[in-house]
C-alpha cells in the first residue's frame, strides 16, 4: 500500500469499544503485558473503571483516586485501551494554549481527517484539570453513571506529558472522535483523563496511522450486550473537554 511519508507503517491497536463502556459491558480486559506488545504509547482505563491509564515510554501508569499514579503490572487488565508504537516525528513548539486551541493545532497537523493520529505534548502547564473514576462493583454501571461520581483534580504550575489520540468522526462510539488525551506529571505524582488545560509552553508531536486494529472482548457480558450508537451527546458529556472537536457538526 502506498502511503504518504508522514504516515506511520505501524498501527493503532484498540481493545474494546467505547459504546461497551457506555453500556456497562467492561467486565474483562486486555492484560497490560499484551497491550505493551502492541506499542509503547497509549491510553486506557483500569479494571472496572478504577482509574485512568497512561502508557508512555513503554511503561503503563494507573492514575487512581487512591493516591499518586503507580506502575502497573503485566497482569493488570485494561477494559479499554488504545496503544501504538510511538512514531518518530519532529515536535513543534507550541503555547500558550487552552484545550480548544490545542485541539485546533492538532487538527491542523493531521495528515488527513480520515486517519488516526497519536498526540503527545511535553510541556509546562499553568493549569490542568484531570479526572479519575472509582473502581466499580457488580453489577457494573454504565460509564455515564460512573462519571457522575468521578473525582476531579486541578493541578497548577505543573510539568508533564499529554498522551492520547485524535480519531476521525466516523469512529465515534468505537473510539472517542476528536482529541482524547490523558496526563501524567513529570514527577509521576498526578495524572488522569484531561478535562481542561492551560498550556504555557510545550512540544507537540502528532503522528499519523493508516492502520487501526480492533480487538473485541469475548466475555459473556460483552457478547450478550445489545450495543447501539445513537447519542454523541453522551460521549461528549462523559469525556468532557477532551472530546470537543471531531470535525462533526453537533
């Protein structure tokens, strides 16, 4: 297949679909050791939604409500994850920027609005607002209900890394269309799913992927779920500011 020079030869590998989380079908997951076989860069969520996951430089960190982020073991599971081999691309200096401006910058750097893109920002932030959710117990609640009880933290004057992906609008419900990023502080003392931010200065790297591999769960809960996708507003409400723009009119 002929691809532009700026398109990675690798793939974004995803476990499960976002609509399964919205339906409460997340009782199983991909082990971290398996996820890391697909790449050294990515995001996801912890077992039973008990935290947010950042995979950076080949290491997986769990950002939970119980304390600072911690290294995950190979046996820990990810009910949802996007992983890739981080492409070698030249970073672009950026900032100051809020989340809307950052999203616009990322979209301006995409090769095509029809491809998946990895997004990384190493920077200094005046403010960043992150969230984590508490681990669920059976029966599992839909993600929207879990998010009602999320724990939000506002970090100020912090250095760290944004890790995430920009996905085409056609994949809404499978992935999070638009920009979806998590944060990990440089000192590894804080992190989570990004809801809002104010970047002072940073280095932005955007890599393009023409290959998207989807691995679906095979547990009884997922197989029995009647998954549908008919409400983008639920995704925007649950994912917050990080899902603001996908090229789709709402």
